[in-house]
């Protein structure tokens, strides 16, 4: 009986870890982009025209996998492959690493947000 109990507890622990790890994993696709310079703000969403091209959800795609690997692709440009880890300093934050470069993102409510130099990019599952 003790072996059965230990096996059930072990299985429950593995399931809990898998559920907690799986919350942020998945494929995130472009939803919106906002750029601000001083008092001027420009926002683009799926379906908007950007430099003569209609923006689709495949404009920017990030795929975070359960094994800690990640791929990042913007439009039809080359895809970057790397790794991801939970941020130790930012709530709901994750660090994506691609070679010598890194990208900090926040994931909450099925949305992945990254910000830099007055720009904000939002991707959704």
C-alpha cells in the first residue's frame, strides 16, 4: 500500500510541475505594436497596412516549448532559435536567449508583451 501511495504522490507531483510549466509554453502570434516618440503614438494591429503590406498574425511569431527552447520569427526573415527561462526579478517575466542576445518578455493572460526603446509588441496565444 505504501508503494502505491508513493507512486500516486509522485505522479501528482509530476502532473503539477507539467501544468505549471505549461502555462507559458505555446505559440504566440502578433496582435499589436505601439510606438511612442514624445507625444506622438502610432499603433498597428492585425489587418492594418504597414509600409504597403497588410499585417497578419504571422508578422511576428514566438514559439516557447516545454523543453526550454524557443524560436522567434519576424515576417519572412530568418528564424532565431534559442532558450527561455523564468526571470528571477520580474513577475511573470521570462528571458529569451538567442546566442549572445537576450529578450525580456512578460506573459500574462495568454498575452506575451515585450518593450524596448518606446515600442511595445503584444503577441497572443
